[in-house]
């Protein structure tokens, strides 16, 4: 073999990592399908990797833990649902389809509460949450703040939501984090 020649090669003209976004989307699509059929607990990371046509190591490269994968699946679903519901009039569902899209957004908010509960549970298990923290109230308050900030943002009365929501989260953390 000539000097400087590699035994492995990539197709020329395709930069390393060019398919990363497409690969992530494919993994999220596959994971969402598996989670919807067999549930989160009934779906292993190995099964997701196999169904997505990648190695377990490849999956962990994109999503280090199963919780990370679930969070990304939920976030992506929320993004798609929100984009669909609030798209430009020409692209937005019409009539009853629009009404049903709004119902789906409410379902997503309900899932947000469950995800927040899980996050606080993880913090408690790691010894990072005071045992007397009012977890249910904190979950409801975070969602209420998100809804209120979103309404203000949509009406143009607040420049952004993230900084304001961070103030609430920082206050909770300062009071209840161990």
C-alpha cells in the first residue's frame, strides 16, 4: 500500500458530520414511535439504536441517557405541534383540525408537568432537593409562568420569555436546592 493511504475512506465531497442533523431526526422519529407503542420503560436504548440502524455507541453519542432521549423526543414533538398550530395562515390547520391541534398543545402542557415532576424526582434522588420542597406547586407555577409569559410575548408586552422564566427557576433553586 502506498505511503499516506488509509485503509478506510469516506465518500469524497461529504464532510464528516454532514448527516448529524438528519441522523438525530431519524433517531427521534424512531424513538417516538417505539415509546408510543411500548412506552418509555418498555423501550431500551439498544432497541432504539437497532430500529434506527445505528450502533448503541452511535445512539449514546447523540443522546447519552435514555432520559436525554425522551426529553429530546418530547421537545421535538412540542416544536412540531406548536409550529403546526401557529404556522402562517396558509400552512396552519383549518377548521376542526386547528381546534384539535390546540387540544394537542394542552396535552403537551400536561406532559410538561410530568416531565417537571420527573426532573424534581431526579434532583431528590441525587440529594439536590430539600425533602420539604413543594414539588407539585413548583411544577404548576413553572407551567403557569410559561403560559403567562407566552401570552405576554404573543401580545408584544415582554421582549422574551427565557430570562423571566429563569428568574422563577433561580428563586426556586435558591430556596429548595440542597
